[in-house]
């Protein structure tokens, strides 16, 4: 009988020198439970966290590394969105109103049509089939003008024609161009059917006014009277009742006006005969004023106020209605656009 020793029957412990244990055909290696630094311990963080903590790149680089091509697409999409929203907002906003006057305002603020020329018009013109549009003054108008008002027609024994037949006839005659610059031609007319009118005297007065160096020829244009061919505007002596049809009568005062639809500066025969309170008995100077004022409208100038008390009234001030601007004071009557070589002007106003 073989001596089996004291350990007989106990399973023998394996040592490292025995090599890997084999279970069937699969071998399992021995895993050491200690390291040179001591027993093995579980890590509180994954192994790759140490690698991350050592990443010294900036946040932008890490962002690009994480999202790839999307990192470039996001800013482009954001900018496109902002621009799109801006375009939508701009297209939805209402455009500023452009208040385009149909033409230069008259003594009473009436305007119709566009300022322009009457090209090749015949010397005699039939009444317009469509009356001028009634103006819509922007300022509140008085319903009546008391007797003795500065805007009322001066009392005088001088008569004037109230009626005409609404046809206009060119007064024959021409003049040499005056001034320097682009040429603007004008014709002088009188309304048919008026009695007691000296057409040649009226034409001579208009030419004298517009040929004066203090008139509009100083503004960089040439002015020339013609009686045929191309005509830029017409200066027309007109009866009282025709004036009311052409210029309106919302302000019950005798006034003149420039009607851009017809290209005419309508000169009121009553004012031509009697002038204005603001000019006293100086009818000649008032005639210079009314021609220069209405031709100023024909050239594109609008109404202005008195700039300061005691100054020369601007030619585009409505001096027919007075020379005082509330809150400013009274200007001095002045029949010329240019005073001492300079254009006399003031703050713009809607006027009547």
C-alpha cells in the first residue's frame, strides 16, 4: 500500500509556477491582485478622464472637434436667419408718405396738374372742358374777411372786369433773353370778353418786371417772351369770376394763382387794377410783386414766411394777404426775388 502522506485526499494548491489553469480547451491566466505600489484599487473616474483633463485646447477648438461640419454651419444659419427677419420687417413697414404737390401753390394754395410747358399751343385757346380741381388748403381758413382787413381788395374808384369768356389770347410780341443759364420761355395773354383792358400795356409791364435784374433771371436761368413755338408758361390777365373758377374761392379774397395743369400764372384783374392793402397806393410795385410771385410758382418755388420783423418780405410770401407772420412780426413789402443781390426767403409754409 502506498504511503500517501498527511495531505492525502486534500486538493493541492496551485502555485504560480504551475502555469495557467486549463478548463477544457480554454486557458485562464492568473490575474495578480497586487501591484508594485500595493494592492489593486478601483478608480473613481474612467481611464480616459485623465486624458481629457490634459486637453489644453480652447473651447472653440473643442467645439469644432465635437460637432465637426455643423460647427461651421450653425453660424451661417444664424446670420441668414437674422438677415431674413430684417428683410421681412423692412418689407412689412409702410413707406414714408411722399406728399407730391401737383404744382407750385398759388396765392390761395391751389395747385393742379404738374408744372410744365404748353408746347406749340395756338395763340387762342378754347375754354378748358374740365374745370381745375378745387384745392384743399392745409391751414384752417377764415370763413369771411372783415371789411378793412389787410387781405381785402382795397377800396378805390378804379374799375376792373368781373366777367370774361374763359378763352385766352396771346399778346403779340417778343423780347430778348435776359439772364444766364437754361432758357425758359413765356407768353403774355389776356382773357377774351373783358372790357377796358389794355393788352399791350399789360404785356409791357410783365416784360419789364421779368427783365429786371432783381427778378428770376438772376437765379441762373434766361427768360424770354415769345408769342409762338415752345412756351414754358403763360402770364394771363384774367377776370374775377374766371379766377375763382381756376384758382378757387375757399378764402373769399381776390387773389391770383399759378395753375400748373394749364401752365398759366393767372393774374387777377381786380388786383392788377387796385393792388393790395399791404402795398398801400403803390399799385406799380404790387404789379411787380404779383408777376414775380406767380412766375416763382411756375419755376417751382413754394410759399415761405416772414423770416424776421423788419426784413424785406420774401417774394414767395403771400404779401397779397399781408406781410405779418404770427409769432415773428411784420416784414416790409418787397416786390423782387433778389434784394441786394441775394434771394430774399424765409421758412417754408403751406400757405393758403
